[in-house]
C-alpha cells in the first residue's frame, strides 16, 4: 500500500487493521534501509506523481495514511480523466537522506509535489531541498513558529496550522465564550516556546483578557506540583500549557491529581490519535486541532468513513493533513495545467485556488506566508466515563448578521500580512 | 438484514397511516409539490394552487432525492439509513402513487442512494450511490439493477437529458461529472467542474447543462454536445453555497438554491448573468418549478419550511411550514398534464 498507490484499485470495502497498516509501513522502511539511504520504492505506472518524505515513526505513518487515501482518491479521479496519479513514499532519517530523496523524486519520478514535515528537522530539510530543486513542498505537520520563520520560502506551503492559528482559536473561544480571561503561561525556556508565549499573549489581550504570569519550565522537570501551586498563586483562571511530549504528559497527570481551581488549555502536538477513543494520557483540558473523527458536517462523515474503511482507524489531524496535501497536489496540477513547482506556487498563491477539505468553506493559501486558511476545532473530554473526546467549538466564528467573505473570516486565525514575519512578495 | 424489520414497519404505516392528498385538491387538478423531509422520514404534499399542505406520507428513513415520473402519476423518493457503508433494506427508492398517496413499491438502488433521475420514457432510473462511488441503473419494469457504474468519489447529483441519451452524475470529492451513455450503459466521458459539485440539470432543449459547485459558489455551464464546460458563473462573489438547480420550462431562466447562503439566484440563460438574488428560508436545498413556470418551490432544511417564489416578480409569496424535519428535496407532479 505504500508504493504504487495509484496503480492499485481502491479496496473500498476492506477494513484495514492497525497491525496491517503498521506492518506494511515497517516493511517499506526496511526496504528503504536495504537499498541505502532514502531508497525509492518501486512505482509501476507513469503520469502524475506526488512524493512523501517522512522519518520513521508514528507521525510519519499517520501522514502517510492520509496521503495514501488522498492519492488513491486522486488516482480514481485521474483514471476517469484518462490519467494516473501515484504516491511515492520514502523514509528519510536525516538531512542528507532528505536531500537525496528529494533529488531523486524530482529527477527520477518527476513528482509534482512533496508532502512531509513530520517533525521540525524533517520540515527544515524538506523546505531547503524543495527550494533547491524547485518542487512544491506541502508541510503537513510542523507548526513551530521559529522553524517556519527560518524557512519562509517560495516553494514551501503549509497545510498544517500555524501556532498563531491555534492560539487565536483558543483565545477567541476561551475568552469570548468560556469566560477564561486570566491566563498563566506554562512553557519551556526555548525560542519556539517564547515565540508562542508572545503570540498567545497578544491573542489573549486582543480578546480582552490578561496575562497573569509566565512560568518557564526547566528541561527534565518531572514534578509539576510546584508549578501548579505557582499558577494558582497568580490568580489565573486558566493555565496555558505549551510543553513538549513527556513534560506535557507529566503536567497533565499532576494537574488531574491535584484538581486545582483553574482550567487548562494550550497547544498539543498533533500526535497520531491524540484525541481519538482510547488515546493515552489524562483526559483533561481544551485543545485545538485540525480535524476530529467525530466531525460530521460538510461531508466530514463520508471522509471519516472512507478513512476508517481504508485503515480501520479514526482519521486524526495528521491523517487529514496528509489526505488534504495529496488532494491539493492533484487538484493544483489539474487546475493550473502545470506540474512545475513555480507554476503550481503561482496558482496556489492566486485567488483562483480554493479547495474542499470537508470543512464547509473554500480553503486557500495566504499569499504572504503560504499558510492554508482553514477552520480549527477545539476538543475536550466528552462527558461520562468513556474515553472519547468531543468537539466543543469550530473557530473562527462568523459574527452574527455579518456575511464576511470566507477568506476574510478565516484570516481571523493566524498572522495577518502586517504581523507575519514571513512576507513573500507575490509571484508576478 | 437489520433493516427488514424497519421496512415492514414503514410499509405498514404507509399503507395504513397515510394522510393522503384530499379529494378536493385532486379535483382541482393542480400540480402537487412533494417535499422530502430527511430527518422525519416523511414526504409533505403541497397543493400548488393554494400553497397549503394537503398531506404527509411516512416513507422511511432519510428521504432525500425526490423526482416525479414523466407522466406525473408517480413520485420516487430516495431513502437511506444511517449505516452508510453497507446496503440494507432501508436503502431504496420508494414509489408513491400520486392518485392515492400510497407507497406502491420499493426499488433497490444500491447502497445509500441520494439523488437520481428518471428516463423520459419512465422505464429506467439512474441513482447515485454516495458511499460506494457508483451509479446504479434500474429497470423500472423489472425492479432490477441492470448496471452499476464506477463514477467519481461521493457521487451526488444526477440529471438526464430531455432526449434520455445522457446522464450526468456529479461527484463531490472528485469535482467531476461522469457522463453515462444510456444506450451503452457506460460512462463514456468525465470532466472537471468547480469544487464540490452537488447537482446538475439540463436545459429543456438539451443543449446546455448546469452544474452547481457548493464550495466554489459557482454554476458551470456545459455544452452537452462536447461535454465541456464553456462558462462558469460566480454567485454572490463566491459566497453562495449552490446546491439544487432547475431551469424554467421556457429555458430562459436558471434557478439555483444557495443552501447555507439562504437565497435563490436567478440566472439569465441567454447571458449567463445573475439577474436576481432572492432571500428565502434557511438552507434551501432542493428546488423545483411548476410546469407553467410561474412558481418556484425551495425545500429549506433548517427552517423546516418551503419558500414559494413568484417568478414574475422574483419575490417570496408564501412560506409553507412542513409537518416534518429537514426538508431536503422537492418535486412537482402534474398528473393532469395541465
């Protein structure tokens, strides 16, 4: 299922188990390893291709599942139109392997775009390589503001939401609708965490809220009791948490045990299955996400069904991003009547490029920072003893009685042109 | 076979619990508007002479697409249950006898039938199967599926040319229209339209087809000789959410129900320009025009009513509350031929 996606009939009625999917992905990784760094998996049909370059691991696999579905659906449409479309998947562990993969995908496979960005290092390497080889790169996962600013490049476009979009969504709902106006920020002492803190504080204050304090957490902290007491002392009604992996997990465990008098929200990495049934970790807090398997409007039910039928798994945010990136690649090639990176970027920057992500509005890319405009969702634990999460809000909200254009409304999430550090001049 | 019990319940109710159209209404020989109510499993009947509800029929779960037969004596309504990914006995097209208001048969039409078209001779029915990504061709004489064709992903809108030769099937995820040659029962062409195509219709002379694209907010005008898009009409600066579409009997106007934009766009078919935008109820989906072209009816899914538009003035002249939930489609049957 990894190679030659377009060449296989879509097994529409087959439910794939998680073991089968992961087994195949592991097998693909093994094949790549046997053939040397970034070995390309075999393809059998010629025409349009999109590349996928991810490191081994759960995030890459989640993106790959989505991209596989997106490529299979594009392949089916392509067949109706007398063409073919394939996903060529590559495992690349480091910068050198990414460079090699991109070079070969462009030279040997003539891919129209590359999907990736499973982690910060992979994102940075792909952005550099895509620019060097003049191929469109669709970032499906990296939200890191520092990395994104460093790699503000012509051929890099972001399907993944930016950190600014996530914090805007949280501020708009938590302050505007949930009445949580005093936030204490809990984050690591890193440049990225500081950038998120500064942006979140601006978002909070723009909504009429105020910062009660900021607590920087040292690396390796595993007891957050003191941090929780510090938050309480600030009088905050909400702790905004921006911690990586294990630290976030520990914080939430200690928060659940202490049950303090303030709410918790913040940024959660779009980890595979993060808000699915049976997700690991404490079920507390309010978190923004790109997608949720319980969404039903605007054809979301059908998309979630197709994903579940294909893989036997719930569609998560990374799966959606991979699916949407493959869809963008296919539709951009058709609508722009071009496969070259610069031509595709020109089309995607234009006002003509709008896509359906089953989110109810036309989704388009901002020309100045190449960020996909899109609604986001806030999730919280569903009531009751189960392990489900539920969507509590879709952001941004349309003001009652105002019919703003979709792109204007969606620009309420994330950095406007004046605010953005990434300001690309439009291609002429 | 989980659906069989429900099916027996529904048909039992349909045969015994029907509020059939009144004899008085039938005596007037006025065309009747049939409105499918998706969430309540009913069809509401409106007398177009008085714009009053004259009956409600229990039809089964999830009624959506609805069409009358060419002779106006029967109305077909697509039913589907919540089990979208498997075909159950609840997935069917019910046939309603206009004279009695009763369900006379249920026709298998593949899984999750949503929209369909009936051939001009009344002998075949073409249905989209949303989840399966197929179109089913059903012989109405034998009640059998005679072909299942692969079309785009998430097929929805189905339209048949006035001469019965071509069937267009839109596909929401693929952004395609598949062209079925009804003589060969094969897909002979496919073409791209704008984003999320929902419905299609042909002009009365068969030379043009119109395809609505919900996310793009556009209507694609298609030359049916070449099966190519020749023009794209932007509605409300792209902020309309076009779904249902119908052409006036004289072919001069194209009417588009704009879904979540809560309006109807009126297009001059000669110039392809929007000449009016009419506010209606909430989320108009299906749209139909009376045989004389004087009135339009929109099924408003969120306000649970039907807007009646005078096409001479482009004004809403009545709002008819349905005794059901989620009006979805509307068809106008004219058994008298008047």
